[in-house]
């Protein structure tokens, strides 16, 4: 192994150029803009796992406002909820406020609903960013639609994808054929088999 630069023979390397404003050798991959979304998606998943494995967050608040309740019953409920905590379970809270509100007993979900909505929102937005970066129609990636109408005709989407994305990429790769002076890279004509 040497630390001296190696000089390749002129004409022995083919360089398929990728554009980059800041340098002229390597270029930038087209998916680069979606990397932050992929990392955010991963962070959301890891946070969600740790959130449930931790198990010390609140699951719900049992809010009792009925002043007619027997104090012994209130203490029994409090003790039962306190002792129900086990590893990996949600921690539930009990609050007794006589004459506090209109309903005698309420179950108020805590953080779970908001965390779930935010998690799904992050997952969906980052997924859409990744699809936009790769420009592959969602029905070709096996993604389930969020609406009743779906994504439309998969055959039409496939043809448009091949025409707008795949064929230009194939043509770029075939630029190497000019350098080799023979057809080293070839592609079959795209067709949907019946």
C-alpha cells in the first residue's frame, strides 16, 4: 500500500458525470434531498419503540368528580391503579375532585393520542418525501392508499414511470457504450406481460 497518488492510463476510466455546483468529480445523488426525511422517519420509529418499552409514561387519567362517592371506595380505586403498574405498562393516574365537573367519572387519554397522531404524520410525510425523491409511483411500491379512491390505474402509472424516469436513466447508463465502442449495456423494451 502506498500513499503516493496513482496515475491511471489516459482513456482507461469511464466517468459517468453527475452534476454538482461545488465540485466536478463525484456529483450529487438525486435522492440526497430525501436523506433528512429518511433519518426523521427512523428517529420517529426509534422514539416510538423507546416510548412503549419505557412504560413509565401516563396512559390515562381517571377523573372522578362525584362528591357522593365513599372515601373508602376512592382510596381503593387509587390503590388499585397505583399497584397495577408493571414493566412495559402505561402508568395511569387517578384524580379525585369532588364537585369538580359535570360528569361523575371521566377517562381522559393522555399523550397517547397526540403521540400516535404525530407519529403517523411524521411517517406519512417522510414516506411521501422518499417517494418524491425516487419518483416511483406509490402503487408500484406496494403502498396502501389512504383514501377510498386509491392511486389510479397501476398500468398507466407504470408506463408513465418507465417513459419519464426509467428510460432516461437507461440512456444515461448506455453512454458507457460509446466509450467501450461496443454495446456492453443493453435493455429490453419495456412491456407489460398479459
